[in-house]
C-alpha cells in the first residue's frame, strides 16, 4: 500500500522553506528509495518527475521530490541561489526526509547536484541515474561560452538576463552563481564514485552537448557506467520513449544494487 504525503515544507536554518512531496510505501522498508533532483529553474512538477512518481507508486518504492531554494513552491530569491546552496538543500532533504539506501535521479543541473550529493553521502547513495547531466555548467557551459560583452555585464552589474528556450522569462545568471560554482567543479579530476551510473543524453541537446556527458563518463572512477545516446533527443528528454528509457534505467540500477 502506498501513502502519498502531499506538499510539505522543510524549514532550513535561515528560515527559508523547501517544498517537497513524498510518495511513501508501507512495504518498502529495506529497499532503495528514489530522490529526484531537478534542473536549473525547473520544479518538482515537471514531466519526468511526475512520470517517476507514478512509476514509484506502481513499483511500491519510496520517492522524494523537492524544489530548491528560489525554485517552484520553495521560498527564496532565485538570484541569491548558488550551487552550494542548492547542494545544501539536497543534503537536507536527503538527511531529514529519507531513510535507508537511495538511488538519486538528477536532471541537467540536478545531475551536478546529484554527483556532489553522492560524494557527500556515499554510505546512503547506491546508484545514480543522470539525464543530460550538467556538472560544472556554470564554468564550462556558461562562463566559457559567454562573449566579452556578457562577461563585462556580469562583472559590472552582477547579473545577466539570458533569453531562455524553456521559459517565457529570461534566466537570471549572477556573477555570484559563476564564482561560487567554481568551488564545486568536478570534471578536472577523477570523480571518486564507485556505484552504478546510468546516463541518458540527447545528441541534439543544445543546452548540454552530448560531448559534455562523455567527459563525465571519462571522469567517473566507477567501471559500471553506461550512457544511452538518443540521436534525435533534445535537452528535455520528455517524450514517451525518453520516459521509458528513464524508467528502464532506474529499474536496471535497482536490480544491480539489490540483486
């Protein structure tokens, strides 16, 4: 039997609140639960998160999803968010809202947060499923690709508003986001994770090029890493076929860690 706990609020030490939802199964004790970590400016009600929630209920798996500081239904000013802040949110959600072994599922920026969280909680995290993962994106996919004019705007104003293909409003990128992100870069050294990792990546992804995902494959220490490249896939990877591959990847790692 699965009990769905609706929209809860987790209060952080500074008084800000994280919105979350848990699908909890009474018979799931001892089995690995799932945690969803969303992308930059996305929220926990997206297509992939909803699909995983539905799957988890049918599979009788505990499933947690939440909104980072400044995202979705959580409190906070998005422009004051950083990778470190959102990582702290993820660790708080994991520590206070889940028990037992976990499989983390991270999309885009959530892939970076997932890797950092797994490094911080190796005793809890047993496997990863990453969708268009974007480790180091603030440096490699933003700063490195910005024109001199955009860099000058960031240095002068502290913020740059970038038009987005995924939102009617521009993405607000702050200099603080760029600078703080440099404290959490991963791709320049081996990533000391030895758990199973499954990566789903579209080859027509204009936000996170598939070559970026291959750099992650090379950096991961684990030998149990596979990448599924969808030739026609974009950044969202939200078609029915994409969702089927996501569920299959989750089922695969669960079988690996639970035998």
